[in-house]
C-alpha cells in the first residue's frame, strides 16, 4: 500500500460503492438536495448515493487528465501538477462530505488525521471537517431547539448566539447563557441526520464486502454490526449525555482532565447542553513548545488508555476537534457520542495480551491468546515468531523502557501494518480477523497515533503505561502522574495513574 492515501482513488472507490446502490434503485426519482438552509435536507439514500457517484466520477476524470498532463511535463512541472491535483481532489471531498454530514463525513474526518503521510496541503483542507464543516442556518437550529425544548432559544436562554462555534458530522454547537447565568454549549442535531446515517450505513455492507476480499480471514458481519451500533448510538444525545456524566463524575476536579457537566434542563435526545469549556483548538497547540505538546499528549494518553482499565470504557472518537487545550497539560474532552463499554472479560483479554507480549515476551503464550480471541485461526500456517513479529509493532512504543518519539513515520507505518497486504507480512495479515470488541480499539492505533505524530510526542510511554496497567500499577513516573496520585488520594481511591 502506498504511504499516502490517493484521494482520487478514495473518491472513485466511494463513488463505485454508491454507484452500485444507485443502479439497484431503478426507477426511483431524483431527490432534491434541499436548500442551503438545511445541510442534511438531501440525506435520503438515492440523493446521497448520487452525490458520492458524482464525487467518484469527478475524481476519476481529474485523475485521468492529470496523468495525461504529467506524461509530457518536466520534473518541476510534475510536482506543481501533483500539488494542484491533490488540492482540487481534497477540496471536492471536503465540500461533498461536509455538506452530506452523517457517517460519510466521518470517513473524511478520519482521513484527515489517521495518516500523517498525507501531504500537508491535503490534510489541512480535510481538517476543516474536524470542527468546521458547513453549518446549518441559525434559524434552522432555533427551530430544532423549539421543537425539542418547547421554546425559541431567544426566550429559553438569557442570551443565545445563532452563529455556531463548531459544526461537524452529526450536529453543531452554539453558545448560550442560561436564565441562571451559566455559560453553556448547546449541541443541536441536524434535522434529517438520522436518515442520512441510515442511508450511509445501508452501503456499509458493500464497503466491507470489498475489505473481506482483501482480508479473507476477516469476518465482516460482526464488524459491520458493531460499527453500525456505535454510529447509531451517536444519534441519541440521551445516551451521549449518560456517557458524558459517567466520565464527568469520575474526573471531577481532576488536575489535568476536564469533562464538561451536562445541563439536563436543556437536553433531550437531539439537544445536548453542557457547561461551556475554555481552551484552544489543536491547531494552536501545534505552535506551542515541545514541552507543552508532550504534556498534552501525556494527558490524552492517560485518559484514553487509563479509562479502559479504570472505567471499562473507551471514548472512541479521538480526532483533534474533540479536544480543547490549556497550558500545563490540561485537556478538555468534548464528545462522548462514540463510547465503547467493555465487559470484564474483554478488559481481561487486553491485559493478558499486554502481559504476554510486553511483560513476559512469551510469543507462544501470546499466540495462544490471539487464537482464543478469534484474531487468528488455530491452524494458520505461521510460526509463533511470525505472529509475534507482526503484533509486536502495535506494542512498540511500550516495549522500550526509555523515551520514544511518535512521529510521522511511526504513524504511517501503523497504517501500513494494518492494511499493506502486499508487504512482507501480507500473507499473515490476510488471515487475521477483528473481533467486535476490538473494532473501536483500532481507533487508538490510527487516531491517537496520528494525533501524537502531528505533535511529535515524546515520553517514556512504558513507565506511564505501567502506572495504568492494573496488573503492574507502578508508582508515578512523571510530575503529571504525581499530581494525579495526590488527587486520587484525596478522593480515597486506590492508585493507578489515570
């Protein structure tokens, strides 16, 4: 697999999936995409499939023209043509997916941060999908609030800002001040987005059918079911509020982690109101010192991995738009729509894998756990060392007891390790399966590593991880860890560095 995603081929592939669906809907009438007032008005299945088909056709046509021009160009001119082609394609993908909202837009969000091998100009174009997608009008947002809460926001709140401060795949966020003078963030779900997600998910089987051809050992059915369940949950702001309360209660007055409290009086299944949080966006953090970026990464690392063992839950949407940052490693976590809860047996599996791979370095034992977890069939024709060599990559940053920098090369290698079926370990990769309990955890490998790579985060991840692993539980290894330990002691909670 090439190191960089080819956006033209991505667009063409998505268009091919959608085109198949369009052909299957013979005789159906073209649906109106609606006005700019409602960005999800065209969320019905046929219209969204046609949008994707057009995107694929434009991308494919532009690619053919680009190849023809490049054939007769000088080396310097080819670089300019490549940049122009990448930008135009990225702009097309961003505009189309941003206006579509729903599950397809989430694919665009992921593309912007999971592979730091993307050219900077392409990633920056796609990055607008993270927290600045085309919004719905303030008037439509007000109508949605009145429909859900029974009053127009101008009378419901002491102050209401009709201009959103963020807009993404499922809803957009507005500032307001409540009647009791609390500053709040009001997340308003786009009207029609549920139908949009339903249309997108109807094509998920086609997408994973293609992946199954690439990875014969994969069982696509359970994966599709798991992903659909998680995405549908995101549409229920009541469930998100429950998740947010769960995390907010645990992290109450934490020295580095803030989870805004839910304001129940102004929340429903399609409206979620929380305390307004302070902080700067990820792109501003990129301008901070190396020390500050490392502190921010350490907090996100502790929150993401520690929550698995302490809360038996993982907040599974780690893209940069879901964080606000303050100096000193303070991070506010904003979105709890995609939360995976783990059973005791599932968290025990994670612990056993780490114990065998990292602590004991026992490859036969590790291979046995992998087979028992249905990641690999027992009769797969590979030695224990071959299995260990493949999976060792995903533990690489904690195998070393010393400083490790997670950089662009590391993150790009992670994507390649997951998808490069033509590489030296491609034969083993084709035999692997992904059990449902591990689907969302792949977001750690792709999402968090991509984010850390942009920060070029450096830490002794092994020491920090050993504070978090319940089967190790070493004393704090950093100033951040020591402050957290003091916070835990004040709450009469047992150690473990989350």
